[in-house]
């Protein structure tokens, strides 16, 4: 008998679509923005519990991502993923999911 398991990619997409987001560098900045601008590529997946965080981290590792250090934000736990390569990999995951719908 086959087990009906959820693919790790689907787990990541579930958390991303719930309340995650992606950030990439801006090309042009005003002088004021340059002082406070956060550089770099980042994806954030948000967990509402330690159990969800473990689920996110396992799915990230199974799909070839290297998660950053999670941090608390309000009553949630944010799991960041840094770097241009990982950003592009995640973006590809989103595109493939959109095509298969």
C-alpha cells in the first residue's frame, strides 16, 4: 500500500502563499533609502509554531535549500532563506507550480 505523502515543494508553497514573501535588491535608490536599505535576496516563510518551523526546515533541506537562522517576529517565527541562487531556485519552484495548475 502506498502512503499519500505531501511533497516538500508543496509544503514550502503552502507556507509561502499563506504569509511568506520574497525580496530582491532595488536597482535605483534615493539618498534617504540608501541609509536604511536592506541589501540582498531573501525569502521569508512564517511559522506559527515550533512544529510548523520544523516542517518548513525539513522541506527546505529536502528540496536543496539552506535555511538561515530563524527569528521571532511578534508571535510568529520567521524562517529566512538568503542568497541569489536560492532566490532563483525558489522562484523557479513558484513558476513550475503555477504552470501545473
